[in-house]
C-alpha cells in the first residue's frame, strides 16, 4: 500500500511579526496571552497565534522582538480638545464656569485661529502618541487645521464639527459652524485615518433649533453626536430654570438620545437617567481626571457598568487636565469607581482596559476597524514594557498596566501597521520644532 506524502503548508510572506512577552487582545475579554505573536500585513492584523506556530506559518519582512513587554490595541482617547494643549496650566484651580467664562473663552477669542489649532493639535498628537494613544475624538474650532496636524502625525482621529450659538474667530452662528464643519468632512472624506462627529458643545450653549438640525444630520449622514452632558450640578439647575427639565430629558424630547450619542462627562446622573441612556443605546465618555480637577463630581460608573452602558475614557483638554495621559484616566477610572461604590471589584483592570480601547472605538462607530486585536482589523497597537526594576515583580500584566505602569513605559505605537512612535519619540513629529512653536505661543498668551 502506497502512502501519499503530505506536504507542509508553505509559509506566507507578511510585512510584520511582533513577538512580545504578553498580548492583551481585548477580545475576548479578560484574556492575557503569553508566548504569542501578532502577524500584520498591509496595515491589517492577519493572525494572533502561538509564537511557535507563527514561525512556521509566516515569513515576515520585519520581526520585532519585545521580551518583557505587553502588546495591546492602541488606546482611544474618547474626548479631548487637542488644540487646548497650548493652554496647559493657563488657568488652574477654578470651577468650570469661572474657568470658561473668565479665562478660557476670552483667551480663545484673542488667539484661537487656524494656526493656533494646527500647532496645538500637533503638540497634542505628539503627547498622545508618547503615551500609546493612537486614536482621539476631538471637539474644537478649525477642524481643517486639526486634520492637517493629525495627518502629519500619523495618528487616527474623529474630528468634531462643533456647533455653538455664540460667535468666535471660526464662525458667526450655529449654522455657520455646521456648514463649515460639513465642508471639511467633504474635503477629507477619503482619508482612511479621519472620521467625523457632529459636536454640539453642550445643552447650555446650543439652542433647540440647532439640536433639531443636528438630529436630522446625524440620521441622514450616520454620524455620532459628541457632546458635554450633565457635567456639573449648576448646568442641571440652570436647565430646569430655563427649560423646565434636566438636560437629558430635554435631549430626549429633541430626539438626540440613541446609539449615535456620546455623552461626555455624564457626572450627575439619576438612576432613571442611567436606565434611559442604556435603553437608548447611548455611550459615555468618562473623563475622571478632568472631573476631579474641576470639582465636577464622580459619575456613577458602577451603576452604568451594571446596566450595560458602553463607555470609553477621555482626557478632556490639557487646559482642564494638564496631561493627555490615558494611563492616568485608566487608573483614576478604576480607583474612583471603587471608592464611590465601596466595592473593590467594580471596574476591574480588564474592564477599564477594554473601555480605553474597544469601548471608545465602539462609541465612535469604529469597532469594526480598531479597538481589539482581531484578524482583519487595522493594526493600531501599542507596546508597554513591564520589565523595569521599579515594576517588579509582575504577576498580572493587565493589573500592572492599570495600577503600576505609566505612559513613560510605552515604547512603541503603530497605526495601520506603520510605526508612529518608538523609543519614546513620535516618528513623524520633530520635537525640537515643537519646542520652538510652543515657545512662541507661550509668549503670546502670557502677554
């Protein structure tokens, strides 16, 4: 009897193979893999598999060995005002409305032009890449200038088409803001790394007529709505005086609640409001550090999680946080939820890592593209070293990322398989030029 020979499958050529100490894929949830590798080709994840199998299946053009490091999806900053990096520390230790009305809004009226936005956003991109953030959701003026900075940096961004009722250097009224934002969206619609959100600033700065237009646009264009909601108790009190209802009820009546809504901050939520947001499929952008610094309060994240509300994490802008550091947000989110609920099991390490990646991607409608290490998704990745002496011993890499490591341990970041940060330096941004640019803006703002 003749036995047919079985040929071994031929190895497949790919662009990149990464072999770290551990991989946290986010999907499936709660998993940490040791001795695995990630295969990448043409900017997309090809496979996540045991390292021994990877050597047999693939012929990589480049292999990156990362012993002692953990590989996970690039972090998603679900809420920021990137250009406000130029206002870092400009007005600290003040409550929100005084901070806005007496300092931030007057400074923006004098200085926030297209150059301010381009330079401030580039500074923010460099800082975010340094900390493993590969995608951010922005809300600010002159989104075309922000788009230029994002494309230069190599990052991915969702740019807000802001709407607000009062005039600025960018637009004269809400219709003008929306018209200009939609024109920018049309201009950049073919850019793979850019997406867009409708971004009404907040219920207290946007009129019913504008909200009605935004609801229509969101439905027609299938766009997320990115908005500050229930950030302070004062905001809610003023809404009751002016409209007779709390802001979330006003938004419900205007047709704004639904899977398209990203409710930013959402600090002051009653149980019925949590139930309503969950029922409507809304998303939360939790910004714990900014909420603490502005003394806005602690949102009921344990109740939101228990009800199944999807949430991501955001830094807010550097003017109200001072750092665009998602490791701070991850840690603060976990700790605040525990102390507020008096339950140490609330928002576990894997849960907050999921919020910082897939939760943010899902809120932006990008979860089919990014947020987890699944074959077919874009290879948006970051690597964090856990082998430094001050982090030893390491029993659980996921726990270490949340409670021990920081952005200073981030070593690499990739966007669509392209290396955009290594050895602590963004690959496409000149740090020396940034220092010169920010020095000029410091002089203007300080004077």
